[in-house]
C-alpha cells in the first residue's frame, strides 16, 4: 500500500496574526496547504500545555490530508493572564476567516480543533460570541468544534490566577459550560479513559454533552479512548477528528 509522506514543513510560516507590534513576537502562525485543491476545508489546530507551555506544531495525523491546517502560537502564563489567551485564539480564527479564501480554501469550511488547553480555547471562541464579535464574525459560521480532552469548567490556570485551587471547579463566564447553546456548531468531544484522565475530565465532557442535548443541540458526539491517559489519547483522538471532519457533509 502506498504510504502518504508526512508533511514536515509549512507552506507559509511565521505569519503574524495580530496587528499590535508588542504581541507579534508570540502571535504568529504557520499554514499547511493541501496539494492541487480548491474550496478545501481548513483545520485550525490549537495545542495544549495548560496555557503555560507549548509551541505550534502539526500533529502527524493531520499532515498531508485533503485540507489545510493553520497552527497558531498564543501567549502563555505568566506573560499574559485571562482573557489574553482567548483573545489570541479569537484573533487567529479571525485571520483564518479573512485569509483562507486567498489560498483556495472555503471560509465556510473552517473547523476548530484543540487539544487540552487548546480545546478549552477553541470551545470558548466557538461558544461565547463576544470574542469574535470585534472582527464582525459570527462563530456559528465555524463548521465544527473538535475538543480533545478539553476543560469545560473555568480552566485550572485561570483559577490559579485567582488563587482558586485545582480541586475547586467553578463555572463562570470564562467556562465553556456557561455558553452552551442549541445553535452552536457541530461538536466532537474526545477524552482518555475515565480512570486514567486528569481529574474528572471524562465526566466533565459527558456532563457537557448532556447539557448540550438538554438545550436542544443535536450534532454532538462523545468518545472515550479506553486504556489511554490524558497525554496518550492524542493519536486516537486525532484519528477520530479526521473521521468526524469527513462526515460533516
């Protein structure tokens, strides 16, 4: 069987996505394009790391697929605090909406994918309309949200900024839970094994799905990757993401 080679280098790199000069050292992105295609889907991938560590990269499962991938960096704690992380994620999404068509992509086929802290950021930008409002973008235009082991209560790093312990969850206006609505884009939720994940992460996502359905949101799926912990579920989560994207129709 012919093996598709893994794309290791972006087609365009180190593109600033925020206009403020003081933010441009961190707020940059890479763009990977599919070969010889037009009207393609674009995946915007936000990495994890608790909003304290991490750098932009392309997961192997997303390389050389039939869609483009945008991989932004964003500011990290302690160099920024909430809502700086969310503002950066929203700006990267806005850049994608504004520019993907010039590369051949369809701005109505933009999928947000986040891992862990990146999933939290993607969820906030998708569900809470205030973050994309300054750019004149309704997040309902987002084709889908894929949350890989995401936090749906207020993120633990934001709680730490406020002196709230990790074991004391809260739901306020910086929690995806707070912004659940029936008209949100389709969603895929994936976590590791409930017995191996970070504290209650599977149960958190299961309750999130339940509340989505209680509001009338119908296009959502939840998958538990058995036998894998928070750090080990990524490969299978990415494969489930690909399947979900291809089935969007």
